[in-house]
C-alpha cells in the first residue's frame, strides 16, 4: 500500500488502530459478563461500560472516516456510505436509549 505525504497515517498501517480498541472492547465485555454471572464484584462496572461505549464510538468514527476518505468516489459508493451513516446513527440512538432507560 501507499503512504501519504505529510502527517497522514500510512493506509496499510491504519488497520493497527483496531487492535488495541478490540482488546479494550473484549476486556470490558468479559468483565461485564463476569459481573452479570456474579463471578466477581461490580466495583468497576460503570468504568467498563464507559470504556466499551467509547471504543464502540471511536471505531465507528474511524470506519466512517476511512470509508469517506479512502473509498471509491462513484455515485453508488457515496449513496451506500450515506445509508451506512444513517444506519450507524440509528444504532447510536438506540444505544443511548437503552443506556438511559434500560
């Protein structure tokens, strides 16, 4: 893959941002499940939920950014990207409603 000039991240290296985010997500989910099953106490449950939520939103933002910046520029691709952003926005709305009222 090509590297961009200047301070931009190399396109082939941009995938490595997902590794630490995935690890944080997995650790948070395991902790939440362990608390739910009463295997450990819930001292850090709020922290785990916040970490999991933050990782989810960061991953969504990075995905949308990469799709817009590095993706195909034809009409169909742009329309698919708009539909994806609308769908992700709906997921965020549902996530917030569950967080507030669930």
